[in-house]
C-alpha cells in the first residue's frame, strides 16, 4: 500500500477534515501529538451505547444504519478519540456468504449453528456482492460520515480470512479451535479453497467500504496467534497479503492487527500494510527497532490496565510513549478490544493522558 | 541449576533406571534417540484413566496416593512414553495454603469460591508444610516410583507463583484474568507479598517432591503469557527465579514451561533451569539458535495436531525433529496439555514417530 498511499494521499484527505492526526500518523507523517482510538470503542462499556442496545439486539443494531452510525460516533463525542470505527461485526461476512449467524448476548458470543465441516459446504458458500448483501454496512458508513461531519476520520474493518474461517469451521469462539485447525492440518486443500474464497469476499467488502467513505481500513486477525509460525504464514498471512493485493485503497491507510503473533512481527510488517497493530505482549520499542522504519505501529496498552488507578493508567501510557520514543508513526490504541466492564472515567484518563503526554515526543 | 546438576548427576540416576533417555536429554547429554512424554499424559483421553475416574472425583483421585500412582503409570505402560509425571493439580498448593478449592468437572474447571482480593486475605494465607498438608502428593510419588519399578523417571511439578496467584485472585480460569492483573497493576506491593509467599510454598513443595522421589521437576507458568514483557519479568519470572534459587535438586533437572511467552525466551532461559519448555507457537529452530547452547528444549507439537491423520502427525513430528536438528538437548513434548477428546490411536502414532524418526538425529 505504501507507494499507492504516498501518491494519493493528497486526494484521500478531504480538506474539510478537522482532525487528521490519525491519518497522518498512519503514514508516518508529522503530527503535533500521538492520536488515539481503541478497539471496541463503540461498545458496551459506554452507558450511551447500552441505551441504544436496550431498544434493539446486537445484529439488528449492526443492520440498522442510523443506529450503527449513532453508536459509531459516540466515543468521538464522549471521549474525544481521534478516529471513529464503524460499528459492525466481522461475522456479517460469513452470514452474507450464506451461513446462519446467531448472536445471543450473555450466551457465549456469536455462533454458527451449522458450521462448515466439508468440501461440499465450502463449495456452497458464495462470494457476496457487498453492495446488496452487506449494503447495511455501507449505508452505516455513509450515515456515520455524515454524523462525524469531518471531525475525525472513519475506519472500516473486516476479519482476516483465517479468523473468519476459524469461526466458520468451529461454529463459535473456542479455546483451541480444534476443528478449524484440523481442517488446515488434515485437509489443507479444502482449507485453501475456503481461505481463497474468503480473501475475495473480504477484499470486495473492504473496497466497498472505502468507496462508501471509510478513510482507513483495519483487518483483524484475532486467531492467527493460534497457529504455529509456519502454519500462520501458510493459512493466515498468505491470505492477508491476498486481500491487500486486491484492495483499491484510494489512499486510505491499511492496518493489520494479528493478535498473539508477536513472534512473526517482521513477516506481518512485510505484507504491505501501512500500520501494524500490536497486542500488549509485544514490546513497542523492540517492534519499532525491527520494523518502524517502514510501517507505523498501533497500540498497545493492556486493556486490563483500564481497571487500575488513574495514576497507574497515566504511568502505563507514559511508559508506552517513552518506549516508542520521539518521532512519527505511532497510533495509540489498546492491545486488544476494551473489556465490557471498563469504567468510562478510566477510559477518559487514558485518552487524555495520550493527548497530554505525547506532545513532548513530537517537537 | 546447571552447575549443581553437573556435579551431582552421577548420584541422581540410580543405576537401576532402565530408560534414562529423558534425564540425559534434559542435561544435553548423548542419547540414542529423542525421548518423549507429554503434558496431561495421565488424563481423560485415556479410557483406562476414565475407568479410575468413574470411581472417584478429580480431587479424591489427587488425594488417594494409590489411585494417583496408578494413573501416573498408565501412559508409560500403554504408550511407552519415556517419563512419567505425577498425577496431581497445581491448585492443591493454594488449597494447602488455606483456600477452599472446588473442582466440578464439566462446570468450567476448578474454582476458589472465596478468591483473594485484599491484603488481609493475603496475610491470612499460610506457607504450608508439604510433609503434612501435601503429604498425599508425596505418598503418591513414592507409590508411583514403586509402580514404575525404575522403568522411566518420574517428574514432579508445581504451578509458578504467578500462575497460582492468577487463579487465587481471579477465583477461576479466565480469558483476561482482570482481577489478578488489576492487583499486580494497582497494588503491586500486595501482589509481591502474595508472590513471595507463593515462591516459598512452591519451593518447599518441590523440595519435598524431590525428596520423596521425583527425578525431575517441571514448573508450569500457564498464565505468564497474559502479561506484557516487563510485567512478566516483574511478576512472573522474578518468582520463578526465586523458586529455583530455593531448590535442593540433588541432581534432578528442572524444566520451566511458560505458555505464550516466546517473546521472552532468552530471559526465561537465563533463569537457571536446565530445560525450557516451548509452546507450539515458538519455532524450535530459532529457539535452539538463541538459547540451545546453554539449556535443553522441550516441545513442541501443537496438541490439535493429534486430531489430524496419522500421515500428517508423522510429518509434523519429523518437521520438529528436523527443525531442532542433530545433536542433544531435545525432549519431545506437546506445546501444551493434550486435549481430552484426542484419539489414543493418534497419540500412539505421535510417540512412535518420535521414537522412529529421531534416531537419525543422534548418530
């Protein structure tokens, strides 16, 4: 993406964008301070989100553009984050491919009652046209852009092919994803067919999001870290690259976030993404030393730190800023999604600490 | 441990031990083939184990030396592994320190109904005398040694201070161990008091196991991988070292197994343990390059691989042998405990493949 984004960066930032710190940091350009947003920032920890959710269930919220746009903008207004991320779920893609998806909150997360376990079932999956099957996301993006009114950029997202495949084959979240890995280990040809199909679906979906107004893209590889390093390259990274090669970013930066994959950092940074997201277990100083000359880094406060005292939260923010050090190419974030019980007051401490203490690293 | 074990290795191996491949590999001495055992090898995947468990519940099995010894020896007789590991649970130590422990199978694993959340509760915990409070484990070790009749060595074990603290503070297994980490983050002084107490308890317990007949020791740090690298050093590694410094090994090799800590490999190898256990996400070739000149390595087949076809299992075993390469200092193991539903036939394929294909790396 790097060459493309450099060429087109002038067109990708509407002059009207009031706060473009996030986009500049993604491209390792000068910023006055480090921008911050965080994963699952539109979510259950916010009373304002829970109020909306009282009216509709989770999937209905995803599929009602006005409501999805409303909760997307909440953390910008309430917390002052430097980017919004469209409210949605990575599993709407497998649903659009033909799988029944059930989300019953408090019952162990989303699940597919008929998981994919055979070649026949893989062949039945369709690569969906995002403009019909996932139109609700595109509409939500348009509505969110309108609500944001150019305050901050809007991030679109999708799950990585491997992470989607893991859920589709397993049928639900799992500690070991034994069925998904069994498919990869024992029937690699079938696994590759499924992953190839998913790469096409994800790329088309992300391209449609960009066209609808997403100003950056994040790809979540939540389950890449379940694989050994060689299997990670074969079943996850290869299809991340395939997605990236199919993107028409029009200057929108691309972020990859592979959880628990710190040992493959250099390989992840070589995919061509602009930004590499780090979980909290990777040392951001070591990461910058390794790959910071050619990608920006995003992260990486431990989400559990937001349960600590305000002083401890500030100290942890300062530690990460100090580890990254002076200069450009850092987007502050959590190292994973915020936990639902996190106190909002602590989240404010976190965001304000980034804003306050990062200035000295950008003089 | 290294200097001690070298000095005393002659006394640590009774001449009568028929198969001492495991002990030799732990000390990076010559072996004819790579030895193999695996974590949770005495467990639910074995029909013979389930037969014993029909009669008694899990904790009763742990506390009935004859039965614990019986299931300890089963995988040696049935699968031909090169070491036995005493059947027990790491949570018997917190129980001996005064906590109520409940294990109801199929109900989300073991739990402490009254978790440790205050300084007062930490102060109430006692460092137990293993000869009274954990006598059942010592008796089981003696009985297992008798049953083993010097066929293969017997491994004793304990949880690391951090891993025990994580369970004790959280009260049960958890995805994020928010309460345990909150204690470490917000009340580090209290966390250190608890961890220091646990280090004393674990060291005394392991010394008693060695005295009772354990011929090697493994310390499980199952939850070290939940921490960022600096926090891992402060709250986990420091107390692993403290335990090691208090051990009177009498020549018994010491294995550390820190799950999801591959990014801290060099620090783990510097603790003074003889063997470093690897999960399946660390490349054993890279690990050997980094630390193989001063520690042996144990691992690291993905436990999910045992659901694959026999051919795939054999291929995976050969890949790991080839990655480690020729020479000494490799104990074959899984990268984490075996999963309860694993087919026994596949486990046999795995063990036999190690035995068959490793010979060529030891000529």
